[in-house]
C-alpha cells in the first residue's frame, strides 16, 4: 500500500494551494480518505475527510476555505486550500481508513508553510 502526497509549499497569507494524494494497493472505494495536519509542538488533527460515497467532513477551522474531493477513476484525493492563514502552517498527511476500520494507512507528509 502506498499513499503518495504532493502539492505542499510556501504561500503567502490569503493564497491557495492544492494537495493531492495518489493511493495504490487498496480498494479505493472502500476507504474513507482524509487529510490530517500536524503543526510543530501540536498533535495531529483531522482537517477533512471524504467517504467512498462522497460524504465530506471538515474541521471547523477550515470550513468555507478548504474543499476535499476524490476521484475513484484515478484513486486520488485532493485538498483545495484557499484563503490560507499562517496558522495553517503544518505538515499535511494523507490518510486512508477502511469504512469498517479494519485497516488504515498513512502517507508521507507534505509541508505547507503560510508566511509573508
């Protein structure tokens, strides 16, 4: 199983970034795909998730700014991040969790830095 995340980088406050995660080795439609983040000195926290049926869940701190989407044809999940704030600076991780919680996987992190 491999979750390959990409798209992080440095952006100014108010800017946008799009993260992508390509999944290999899983039956994609059975998995809830999510993005988590971990800032220095803080615990990892859920940012957004999307089920195989398309149901989405967002952390309050990103509602209205971030959009998660999935593409079953290409086994990818994306996180469109708009109106970025310095407090969004963190390492962002892709996660795949099977709907019955039998198995789960993490991708490598991708660093997002929001700074002027």
